[in-house]
C-alpha cells in the first residue's frame, strides 16, 4: 500500500513539475497574479480560447497556469495540512542528519524527538482533512 501511494505521489509531483515547465515556457505566471481565483473567477473565461481545443493544454498561458494550480486539487484546509506535513518532514529529516553529523548533541536530539510528535500531528491532521473530502 505504501509503495502504491509513493508511486502515485511521485507521478503527481512529476506531472505538476511538467506542467510548471509549460507555465515557465509560456511566461504564464505573468498572466494571472491572483490567488486562489484567476481574475476573480474560479474558472477563467479564456481557458479554451485556442482552436483546436487540445492546443490549449500546451499553448494557452491561461490553461497551463490553471492546470499547474489545480492538478492536485485540495480544499484549503487539506492543502494547508499537507504543506505543513511536507515542511515538517523536511525539517525532521534535516534535524536527523544534523543530529548525526554533530555527534548527537542533546539539544538537537531532543529537538529531533520533539519533531516526530509534530510530524505525527500534521500527518493526523492531513488524514482527518482527507476523510472530509468526497469520494
């Protein structure tokens, strides 16, 4: 189960990064500079402006920015929870490595141990937010 989840996460990150390349290549980040709405709308009016429609996925700055923003759509609270979870995981890993490199000083070791509680708390919060999402 964990392997399948990790592969799914890896695929999501890859596709999001790929869509980010389209955003960068088209300078689409300059198109809509508001969040979370795009020009006061959830769905911009020029999302499918290019014909044929399939070209919008690669050549329409609005569409590529929209796709990059919403490839992995989460409600705001779940997005905040997952961002906290990933940030804490990065911090926890860094604390673990520093604890080893500095020969386990008590203050770093204790901080690393406390970090595990925070990491578990964020994981629990994220799981709780995911239960609220419709299936």
